[in-house]
C-alpha cells in the first residue's frame, strides 16, 4: 500500500508539472487574406424578324442560328485583399476566341484543327487594396464560320466545330508580408453550326487565399486544475503518515510464519512432514542459507525436504532438512 501511495504522489507531481509547463504548439497566423472572382453576363442580339418581339434575348434560352446577329458578353473579375493591410495590386487579362474542329473518340475530344482569334487585352492595370476589371465585347460568329468553312474545304472533311470564348488573366498583390499571385481562366463554349443552340455558362470562379506565418505559442491550461493533484498528494501524505505511525510491523515470529507459508505455497510439493527427529550425531551437518539452495540439493539427490511440525504447524526448531548419506543439509527459517 505504501508503494502504491508513493506512485500516486509521483504521478500527481508529474501532472502538476504538465499544468505549470504545458509546452508549446505551432499555430498558423494569417497576415494577409484575399478573395478573387471571375465571371460574365451575356445577351444575344437578333436580326430583325417577325417571330420575337424583343431584339435582345437574355441568358439561359434557346437561340435560333438563322436570325442570330451577335453575342454581347460582359466579362468581370475582382480581387479584394484584407481591409487593414495596404496592398498594391496589378491586373492583366486577355479575351480571345479559339475556333476548332474536333472529333470524339473513346470519350476524348481529338482536335483536328484550331486557331486563336484575339479580341481584347489589357496589362499592368494598377489598383490599391481592391481591383475590379470589366469589359464588354461583341462576338460575331460569321468570321469564325468563314474560318471553319475554309478549313473544311482544305482538309476535305466535316468534323464537329465550336468556338470557345476565353477570359483569362491574373492578379498580383504586393504587401508588406510578401507577394501573392492568382490566375484565372473562364471560358464559354459556342456551337457554330447548330440551327438551334444554347449557351452553357459555367459558374463564376470564386477563390480565396492568404499569406500566413507559423508562430510557436504556449499551450493554454487552466491553473485551477492544480487543486486536483494537490488534494491527491495531501491525502496520500496523510495515508503514508498513518501507516508509519499506526501500522504495526510483524514480529519476528509472525515474519517467520509468513515466510514459512510463502515457502509452502511455492515449494509445498517438494516438502514432507515427518513425525520424529533424525539422529545427526554421526553425520556432518551443512547449513544452507536460502530455500533455493535446498531446492537445488533436493533436485540433485532426488530427495524431499523434511520438517518435524510443532503443534502450531511450524517446523520444529524452525528448521527444514535433507538427510543425505554422509551430510545432512539444514535450512533455518530465522
């Protein structure tokens, strides 16, 4: 019990140490954060006709190619940094149309021919903290149809064709904490020869990011937790004092009884009780220091260990013996 109390006290002291010195951990601290967006809005302009009352159709409709005039696309993009951080932002962007002929094989688009038509380009636009760019362009598909017809006349084939409207660019932010660059590519696919077609406009691009640094901080532990191990240590110390003051140690006879019982539990199958003493006068006597030595001798000579029991069951004269041919081996419980 005393050993258990000491172990509990040691564990409580270790717990107190961990509360007082909880150690450190790494934490990511954001120095500068930003968000970027890019997208577009479009309208389809029609030629004069007797079918539609309006000459301009909004998004997400089916458009007839026969009276299609032009496509107005308003591209926009933005970059916004942390409100409390000064940043110089530079923006570049380009708008272009890629016209291509292709075939689908094994679920993959195989390009037959392709050409890029520049529409608009801007570079080195300067902003502070927040940047917003926008430009409306007008797309006439007739020039791209002419290119497709010419390409097909050359290759003597009629692959599928499309025009891809591409809005691409980048934002570069220079801050006191470092620089950050984000690029974007936003595109819309237009079928060129379909008599009726739709425009599948993708969702706007939305992206966030940050500049961070790693800080080493001390772990937070409530000091009030010291009460728990303190109480445990106090109780264990009282318990130890009680044991030392009031606990009664066994007497020599009680210790001898406990020792004998321990031997019988462990080696009882090797020990035999006898009813009378043996005359050792003509034999040499050898006193063995411990019971393990007696066990070894018992094994060597293949003899049991004997003792003469008293009324209380303890060995007479507190001795156990092995009678050999010329030597009698004796072990005393003292």
